[in-house]
């Protein structure tokens, strides 16, 4: 039975519904194939442009239509075997 927050004198944002783990929506599940394709694309870009850092590579990936968060690019960039030399 849902609780009417107006009767309790509190706002709607004060009450949250907590569901069981089995009832939670799964969200977007990424496959191993998608991970490997993204990693391969990042590796190709990193080797083609060794002077670019992870931020510029992130911009290139976004321009090419890849939906990837910059934190993920930052985490994956050192794994590609490319280092910036000063």
C-alpha cells in the first residue's frame, strides 16, 4: 500500500522506494564484443596520434560517434601501451 506523503506532511522527494536486488532494472549491458571493439578503436587512435592525450582521444572518439565517458578513456589509455614523451 503506497504511503500518501501529503497526509504525513512531508514532500514527495523525502520518501524513496527501495526495491529488492531482483527487482532492479538491469540497465544497459555491454557485451565483450563491444568492449573489444571500443578498445581496439582506442588503440588504433592512440598509436596513430601518439602525442594526443586521453582528453583529445576522447574528443576524437565522440566525433566519430562513439558514446564513451572520459573517465573510461582515462582508465583505458595507459593500457594501450602509448606514453607521452616530453
